[in-house]
C-alpha cells in the first residue's frame, strides 16, 4: 500500500452563455441563485430571464459524492415566468449530470460539467527510493576535451 495514495479531485463547473457572451464558473458554494437580478449569485444577462429564475443546491448521494440540483424559481416555490428546460425537457427540478444543458430562454443557457481526476502527491525530496537513472551515452567525459 503506497504511503501517499492518490487523492480524488472533483470540480463542478458551470458554463454560462447569455447576451454578454460565454464564461465559466467554478462552483464551490452550497447554494446559488440564478437570474437577472443584480444580487443573483449567477447573473444572467437577458430580458428573457426572470429576476429569480432558478436555484442550484449542492446535494450528496448515498455514497457521499456531491452533485447539484437545479430548481425552477427562487427555491421557495416561486417559479420563474418561462420555466427551465434541461436537455430539451421542461422540469421543475432536476439532478444535474455532466454535460446537462439548462435553457432559460432564446440563446441563454448554462452547461453543467462535473469532472473527476486523481491527484498523485509528489514524493518528499529526501525519499531514499527516488533514483535518477542516467544513460551512460549522455555522460560527457573530461577525457574528450
């Protein structure tokens, strides 16, 4: 068993496309408000988007892994005017999966990405088993000078 096992690294990323272009956001908080209002955590620039269009809430599955759920409206049963479409289907709430596209209006959407990769810790500099192998053909001899 290795002394320093690989550690899983997970990232939740949101790609936002609206009237101001495309941008990426790293999701770290447990809850995000999405809408046209200035106080929204994720502000969407479009007249087709409600002030409090949707809410994203971090959830945990049975194995302790995190995911985000999107809910139409402000999260207090006040729905948006136009609703949300997840992968072309109108929903009130949806467990988001990697690659899901949430549409708020014409040419206004978000794409949810969930990535996971292992991070391997580096060995300490004083590791007695760290060996650098040298090819003898790479050696420059003083005799050649």
